[in-house]
C-alpha cells in the first residue's frame, strides 16, 4: 500500500508538471498572432511581475531591499522578456530544446565570475549538450535566427541572475523562499521592464487593436504564480534532483503537447535525436519513482529549504557536483536550491579545502 505522504509527493509533482507545461502553452497561445493575438511579450511579463509582486507584498511585509537585488531583477526581467519574445518567432518544442543550454550558460558564467572552477569532466558534458543543441537546430524545419537569438540571450541572462543570486545568498546570509523572492524581485523587474516597454511596445499598442480580456490575463498570471508555489512544495517535499528529473519528463510531455495544440509546430527525427543527446549529457539516469522513494526516506536537509551554503561534498573536493543540478523554468522567479546547488557545493568545498 502506497504511503499517504509518498502519494502526496506524487500529487505535488503532477501539479508542478501540469502548471509548468500549462504556463508555457498559455503564454504561447496569448502571444501568437494565430490565436489570441497579443504580440506584446514585455507587457505580458509586466503583468506577471506586477501581479506576483502585489500578491507577495500582501503575504509578507518587508521594508528593506539589498543592493544586489537590482541587478538580479534586471537580469531576471531580461530573461523573461527575451524568452517570451522568442514565442513570437519559434515553436514551443524548439524552445524547450534550446533550454538545454541552461547548464552550459550557467557553468560558463560561474567560471568567468569566479564562483566556480573549470573542471574538464563537466566541460566535456557541456560540450556534448552543445552538440545536441546544434543537432536539434540543424533539424529544425522552421528555424528562425531572430527567435533563436532571443531565446539564447534569455538563457544567458538567467545564468547571470543565478550566479548573482548565489553571491547574494552568501554575502548577506539570506534564505529565500518563493514568496520572499517574489517580494524582492518582482517589483524591481516590473520597473526595469517599463523602460523597454515604453519605447518598444507602447507605440504599437493602439487600444482599437488590442484584445484585452481581464480573465485571460488574470488566469495567466495566476498560473505563473501557482507555478512558483508548486516548485517550492516539490523541493520541500523531495529534493532538487527530483525536480530536475521531473523537469525532463515535463519537457518531453510539453514538446509532444505543443505539436498537438499548435499544428504549425512540427518536430523532426533530427530534433528528437539532438534533444536526446542534450538530456543524456545533462541528466542522471535515475528514475523518478526511485529518486522520490530515496529522498522521501531521507531526512530533509537545509539545501531543500533554499540554503545552498549548507551543502557539502563528502570528500570536500566538489567532485560530485554536476551542472545537471540546475532546473530551468523561465516562469518561476524563485531562488531555488536546485538551480544553485552546484555553485554552492563548489564554493563550500573550496572554503573547506
């Protein structure tokens, strides 16, 4: 008989996968000229940030903000802006394949920033991931340079945000959950997005041409907000690795669903081969049920509670760290240990050595 607590964990995973896929497909539907026809990605992102910031403000009252939150918010706003703009040019399936570059981007930025060391075993994995991305791009029928540049730029902006967030956590000794993260990040992101919105989208937003449906945008913002909480529940219930493995399952489901919901999105055999290479290079082969059972039986560590500084390697060398620990979900503006665990382990190991 399945334990009630384990069953609840599976439920949280199902909610996370559903919300994560739903938000991406929802955004694509809203932005696409063939469907809802609201081609203003900055405006949509501002709606998300404004709504999330307002909810966080009412849930938690904190009246001081650290200086590092400003560049973090700027990079986070940029990652969402460029990522949402990519929906106007390339398919959801191809976007998911490009997102496999996230560990590569984060590793490169971390090494350049000095928060991580260059290790050849990780470097070779990153090269293999890049080969998979190139293969997927070559097999893309409707390849669009502009959309690809937008998405890749958004990925590197997110990588910069992750590294700066790690610096913030270590410098200030803060522990952030999704609510406090939204409180710090969302309002500043809204302000940063206002500048490009004013010059790029406001001139084209003539009232007579805009389909503004309050319930469409409200429900879209609700889904984005709930996605943050679902990831928090999953990580708190299991661990970062479970979220990462579940994210792989979610990506495959999302790629399949996108070809059904948006018929213009087609994938080729070369797309699938390339993405399989990416996944194989950046993920461990452990199954979700095995990982859930293992993590559920173990006592919860502080790393699951957004304190990556507490993570230690047994040998103090950081050799067990892997960039596959990063979980990329562009609609979830939380400070997740799953995204920061590799950097945190490496830095902690350096201090111990």
